């Protein structure tokens, strides 16, 4: 499901979301920056960014991500990394966990 221009939710299960982010395609440095930045968010247990497939896998603690400060930290980090993209609808997906 498309959540913004250039961003799709490829799969979602409570505690795990896989996104396709067009800006990741072919950009290994950005993929590494995404992994490093998101790994620092307390609710996130695993991050895997793949520049070949433009996918981002995020595994998270369902209880912690449900707190507004944790979800907002993730959205803010994604906005820093991808400033032209809108991730605000992602919070809805995370809240349904």
C-alpha cells in the first residue's frame, strides 16, 4: 500500500514492517545511514536497509512503538534521512500494532 509518493508498505505484521523507499535504490551509503540512525531508537530491535531492492525492514517492540514519543522518533528520523518524503501515515500503521 502506498503511504506517500515514493514510499510503500510492502508487508506489515505487528512488530515488523517492510517498506519500499524509492530513494534507497542504488544508494548504499544512504542505506547504511538509515540502519545506523534507526538502530538508535529504543523501540527498534532490528533494521535492515537494502539499496539493491530499495527496501527497509524494521522490527520493533510493539509495546514501546505504541507510545507517541517512540513512533514520533521513528517518523522524525525517517524525515531527517528522506526529507522530501512524507512518512506521517506510517504512524497509523504502527498504532495498529
